[in-house]
C-alpha cells in the first residue's frame, strides 16, 4: 500500500540549520552556567540559548539579506522546541500553546536585549529575562553581560554566509 508514503513528506532542510546548531552549542557552553551562574535547568538552558539566538538575530537585523536567514533561524528554533516538548512528554494539544509562549518569550528578549544594548540597560534586561528576576552575584552578571556584548560585537565581523555555515566567533 502506497498511501502512507503519499502523505508523508520530509520537510526541506532549513537554510539556517547549521547556524542554529552552532547557536545551541554556544548556549550550552559550561562557562555560562559556571562563571555566569545561569541556572543549569530546562528554563535556564532555554533562556541562555534564547540570549545567544537574540545576539545572532540582532546581527542579522542589520543585514539587508538578513530577513530570510533570520526567518529560517526562527523556524529552526520552533522545530527544536517542538521536538524538545514532545520528548519531555507534551502532547499535540498543548505543544502549539507552549511554542507560542516560547516565540513570544524570544521576541520579548530580542526587544529587551536590543534596547538594553542601545540604551545601557543590558544588565537589568539580563536579570529580568535570563535570570528571571533573581539577580545573580555581580561577578556572574558581569561575566554574562561581557560575553554576550563581546559576541554581539564580534558577530558584526562575520559574513552572513559564514554565519549560515555555523561559524560563530
């Protein structure tokens, strides 16, 4: 019987899949959780990956050709979060709601970090979003803020093609 094959399609590969994998690897680096005191929990890892992802998306915002890669990057995020939620045990009925909340959280962080970098309120934005309102030790906050600022600045020197190849500074 060929009907199951007829209705089953593999999605096309995402343009930014390699970049997304690099973002996740960067967000899982131990220094964030050790020196930066980001909670090593599901929420903490989500928040850290979202912070790194926001820095990359901010870089792509400034690029004329960045809209398509940024959209693909967001799609990779959705695909990954969908898979993670299903692996945890969430069913079809609630996955969509959770994905919507995660996308809203990512959008909120993107705006907060963009504004924070521009107007000098980056550390308070990190406390609200990355640390969920509980201020860490000042040295830990300084570590994370410096690393994310450094990443954001270094990303300006990386071409979109290199980013899509997963080359993060």
